[in-house]
């Protein structure tokens, strides 16, 4: 009996300890939620769930403990307040909103910390800051205040000069900079109104309304094509010209092929070799050779410009290549990774010229059996430069230069393609808009480039080379430390299950079922779905969301395979003119072919991370240039109506993609003329509160072009009504002009308008 009572006493004591600890957490959280308010013990006891005498006594003990710890301060009337010097503090990066408020991204924290515009202490986008959490919101997210700026971001800003009253300001293009930048006019007497400039922040005094800037570069005048394209590059901190010392270093590289070069290389000059590229291509970094070696058997060579023969590690050009990591493809131009001396001359596999290459050569039969593979340095002679259109004509007609060789490669490529999809590769073929531009860069029209068999011919052999090079280096040899060799892989992880689940739920709205949730079955179902939606009005929206469901490919020294291509080993070997990872692969492959031991991994992993980051930045710049041309193309179409479909929905607006051009703009929910609309995050829809009318992803609608803002690359539409594309029926919206809207569920970052 005594033992039972002892157990009960222990349980009661344990429960009391847990209760006391939980009450202390509740009391402390009350202070953190309302950091500027003062509380009495009585109010704290009631707010923490027990307002009786016992509860007040316990609460008083908690308050006294918090006072001793310095977490609270006491006023003369026995009221208590949070001591702000003891708030939870973190370091993180600033994500600035257009409103001037910001979020601080803290590594390891699930939620970013919101900071109101009045508590930012002049912090700017990408700054490293120290932030204190001042309150916990009801949804569990945090609100805070900036304590200090640990490190200013070194990024530049792009904007337009605004002169007036003896002052100069730069109005930033980016919504990540919420204030204008003051420029001391006396330091820049030649500055002109409406010039597009690149600006660095010099200082921002605590009492000043605006930061002080320094003009880093004058790009031209706002609206000029060159100025706007350079502005996009500068906005993403990408170089838009080569410094003189880089060009000079490239010009000093000798171009002559020496007897030593010939002696050290396998000679392919007598083998039929050609390039296949877009009609407007200026550099040709890959070529294909083919030679019949037996009935039903071919020797196929994939020849890649030997960039690393000319660019030595640590040279000025190499250092620039590391920094850039990739060429950038804007809507009207290419900003190359390497100077023109290399990209358009020494390393361009131009026809009727001998060129140095790094090659992958395969003896392959009609059943795709490879009984011999070889990797090494070569010298080639390109017999012909084909455009994709010319190669396609040979495939379709059977006639033309080197038709036998082209057709043989085409047959092998199609077999490789079919085998790849049988093994689980995923096919995404979303049409992308291209612009027909005049000599000044003004868009005159929109067209779409289809991917045909000639594109697939080149693609499949580039994939083969990339895969086989990765296999050659990556496969384990024996046991122990030397079994694995450091290498640069192009990797792609399997889809995130949560994203896949949301995608599966979404396509149900269109009557499509997705029955797989893991492994190769996902790829099989995805390809089946892509086939079903081909040519239908919902094709673009579903394929776009399908791509977003997939993980992003990146570079790494840790091989996890490439899920999307269904390759256990994959790398980038075939474009060293435009991608630095390919140069790393060439050097590593050469090192291992010569019998070299595995190299240090850490250095290459850092380069992989940098290359992945620069790839994302370059893609963002490319999208920004396309968006600019879309807005420019629509600028003279204000007031006109177009048919489209809903491509995105947020708590602030409906994004509509036009049917004919794939140009996208936004209809603000505030401007919906017939009702107050609420956003439902779960169903990707908005619903009218009075009419019950619902708009969801994929709906066919008609819009009117309302505004084209070139500075912010923003198109605003107004909704005219909904459409039934099958019947042609149009249902207009009633004009009642509501003034506001609501959101259903938890809103997300309303400050991030566009």
C-alpha cells in the first residue's frame, strides 16, 4: 500500500513540475507576443489559464524567476514588461518586400521572421542581419525587429535617373529596393535625366530617408534595347562585358596546331564529320562523325571542342570562366562565358577547318550494343555545317549532303530515345515563345520553335556521351579509398512526395488520374499524361506544373543519378564553351585517363555549388529578358481583348496566359468587377462571396490589356469574362466594382505583390 502511495506522490510531483514548466513557457510567450505591453501578475495568471489564488502564487514565482534572469523589467506600479535585450536573436539574410517590410531567412528555422517596415533599421535585400523575435503570431510564425546589420550585401542596383531641383535620385527597377537612391549630383555633373544606371550603395545614415549611392556604370537611356538588356544582366549581378585584361589574355592564346598536338591525338580528319546547330548559332562546340565498320555496325564519334587545351587553370581567362560559370542567353543575344577569341574562333568547330577536340567514340550496332568505347583527345575536320532545318529536310526526304550518314545517325538516335523512355526517362515538351525582333530589338511578332527529329538526333548523342563519360569515371574499381574517384556529376533527385500529391489532386480537376507515387512508375505515368494532354488547351498549364513538381537538377561531386533522364550516371561533358562544369569534367577525365589518382573533393564541390547557383541566376535573367519583350510587345495593345487560360492564382491576383502567344499577365483581385473574391490555397481557386462564381487553374477566360509597365516588366489585365472554347460561349462579368477582397485560410506574404 505504501509503495502505491509513493508512486502516486511521484506522479503528482512530476505532473506539478510539467505544469509549472508549461506555465512558465506560456507566461514568457505572453510577454514575447506583446513585447510593448505591461502586465500585472493577476492578468498574467488569468491569461495563462488559472486566475485563482494558487495560479496567482505560481505566476508570481515565475515572474520573480524571470526578473532574476533579466528577461523582465518592473515598473513602480508592479507591472512587468519584456526586457528587449533578452529577446531570442538570430542571424539571417534579408528578403525585402516592395512595401519596405522584410523577412529574415534563418538557416535551420522552418519559418522566416517577418519585420515591419518601421523596424528594419535600413536593412536591404540580401544583407546579413541580426534579428530579435519580438512576438509569436497566432499561426506560429514570428515577428521581429532588426538589431543590427552584420554585413551589407555587395550587390548593385539598377534604375532610372530622376533629376529635379538640384537633386538626383535613382528609381530602382527592382521591387526588392523599396526606396529611391540619392546621388550627389556634384560628383556626376554629366548625369542625364532618364538614364539607366547601375548603382552601388555607399551609406545610409540612421536619420536619412534615402541611402546614398555611387554610379557604377551608365547603361544608356531607359527604353533603349541595349540599355535594358544590360540592366537585366546587372540586376542579377551578371557581367555584360569582358574586362580588357580578359580579352587581352584570350588574344595572346596561340591558335596554331603544332606537330606535337597532332602526334598526341587520334586523327579523325578523314572521317565524315559535321555539326548541326540552330541557324543563328555563332559557336559550334560539338560535332558528330560516323563511319561504317561492318554490316549493321557504325563507329560514332561525339567530338567536343577542346577548350581546356587553350584555357589553362589559374589563367585570367580561366578565372573569368570560373566566375561566370555559364553563358547567358537573353532573348536577343548571348553573353558568352569565354571571350570571342575562344567561343567563336579557336574552339568553334567551323566547317572546312581542322580543330582540336575531346571526343567520345563508340562502336555501336543496330541493336544499340556498344562493344567498344574510347575517350580521348582528337583532331577533326568538319565537312559540313548543317542547320537543324537542313538536317530535318534530309530526314524527311532522304536527299541532301551526307544523307546516308545523317539517316544512319537519325535511326540510331531514335532507338536511343525509345530505349531511354522505356528505362524511365520523362518527356516534357512545353512550347516556348520566341520573338521576331527588328534591328533595334523591338519585338514584331511571336513564334514557336518545334523540337523535331534533327534536334533529337543531336540530343541523343550528347546524352550518350555525357552518360558514358560519367560511367567511365564514376563506376567503382575494386575496393578501398581508390575505388571511387572525385568527379563532377549532373544530378537530379526523385520528385518530392508532397508536391506530387498536390499535382495529382490538381489534374483531377481536368479528369486525369495519376496512379504512381514512387520509382519508375512515376515516369511512366508522367509520360502517359503528357501524351494525353498533347494539343489540348490545358497542355501548357499541366506541363508547367509537372515541371515544377520535379526536383531541380544541379552539379555535385556526390552522385545520386539523374531521375528525369533515368541515368544512374550522368555529367555535362558536351558544352565546355558555355558551361564551366564541362571544363572541369574535361580536366578530370584527362587526369584519370593518364592514370592520375582521385583529386581533393572539397574544392570541386564548392565549384559545383557555385556553378549551380550561377545557372539559376542566368535562367532568371533569361526569363526577365523574355518578360521584358512580352511587355514591350503588348505595350501598343492596351484596351484590346484576348483569349487565354488561368496559369496561376495567388491571394492577390489571377495570372492569365494568352492562347496565341503564351504571354502572361495578372488580373488583380481588387479589380475584379463583379464581386469580392476569396482565395482558397488548397484548391488553387478564387470564389465570389456573393455570386459563388469560381475561377481555378486552367479555366478559359477573356481579358482586356490594362497596363504595360516596362520598368517593372509587368502586364496588368482586367477580366472580361469566362469562355467555353468548345462551344465558343462567352459569359461576361457584371460591372459592380468591389473595393477589396479576402483570403480563405492563412495568407502568405501579402507584401510580396509581384
